[in-house]
């Protein structure tokens, strides 16, 4: 069994020091409960609702920033893996909405969010590389960031590459929904987990920031698509994961969610262009 902790917390906008302390305390709390995989929210080092690109530049960091050393020290003496979002400073002043995967030994991978949401496009560059899969003591770990999860190709590709767990740091702005319904983003996670037979771990921030209220959709979703744990925040959604369930893609005596795929048919069905039927002028080659 793998002990998973998805953390819901409330970072302060543009306050690196406060967010370093907040995130280290969250890591310590998760470790005290025996967590082997800890997932923190998107942009946990910086907050989310930037007033301008210039403000984001002031708190953008590189993977050699002291906050990563603080995280490593907090993980010292454990085999735990941490996934956490940060505002990354790239070459030439480019900014990326990124997630780091690290252990007490150091950073194992950095993923730059590919699908940018709304005003993120005014601040960040989209990532140009596929999401990584990292072999960890907690299992074969894939990583997406927030809006990435709503593109079915992303979790499917990670599943095809052998991911057993997909960690998803998120900042989900609250949207209206019918009473008693799950947040739509959580439903997307549940569908992705079920259709790919993987664990999906969503760490959503909580609280308001500059007029934006966040969903608090932190959840651990099992390979059947059910919530194994959730917390609206602040707090930790904690669950034990049997990774054998994610390795077994069989869903009945005659079915397997990956072996039953027919890629030739999907290729034939896929258009060579992405067409918006309401705005044909926006047609783009794919």
C-alpha cells in the first residue's frame, strides 16, 4: 500500500517566505501521518491571481532556489516523494506554471503546464514537453497541472506509458453547480481515473484571493473512479493506495481498458484540422 496525502492550503499572493513556511508545515503534517506521496497545490510558492506579469516575475524562481532546499530538508530521512507547483523563471525571462517532483535526494523532474487557463495566458508560456513519469518509492508517478487534466489525451498518454498514479496540483476557481454535485473538475478526474484505471491525486488550493474563490476540490480518486478521500480545505485528503489496482487494466472477464483500444479507428476519425463550427475562421491545422 502507498500512503497518499493531497494537501489543501491557502498560499499568500506574492509572498515567497510565507508560502515556504506554509508548504513546509504541510509536508511535516503529511509525513507525521506516514505519507509516501505528498501533493501540494498549483503555484503554492507564489499564489495565483497575479496583478500583472511583472508581479509574477518578482516571485518567479528557478529549481536552484532555496525553497527547494527547504523542501528537501523537510523530507530528509524519509523516502517520500513531493509534487508541488511553482512559478518558474525560464530562459530569457520566460515564465512557466510548473510542478516539481522531488525527494530528499533532490529534484527528479520539472513539468511545465501545457494547457494554460484564461488569464494564465497573459503571464505564462505554455510548456512544450510531454509530462514526465518518474519512478519513485511511491510508484510510477505521472504529473499534470490543473487544466491539463480536462484534456483526455493527457491522462490517457500517461496511463499508456505506465503511470500508476497521476499527481495534479490545481487552482480551481469556484463555478456554479447543482446542489449535491461534485465540482466539475473533480468529475473530470473521476472519469479519467476510471477510464485509465489509475489513481489521480488532485491538490486544490482553498480560500479567496483577490476576489477569486477557489473550489477546494482536493481529492484522491481510485482506479474505479471513486473518491477515496477528499477535503474542502484547509487540510489533507489522506488515502492508502493499492498500486496493483492501477497495474491491472482488466474490467471484466472479456475487457481491458488499454488492450481494447483501436487506435487505427481513432486516427481515421480524427480530423486533420480542429474546426470551431461556430467560427470557421478559427480553423487550425492539427
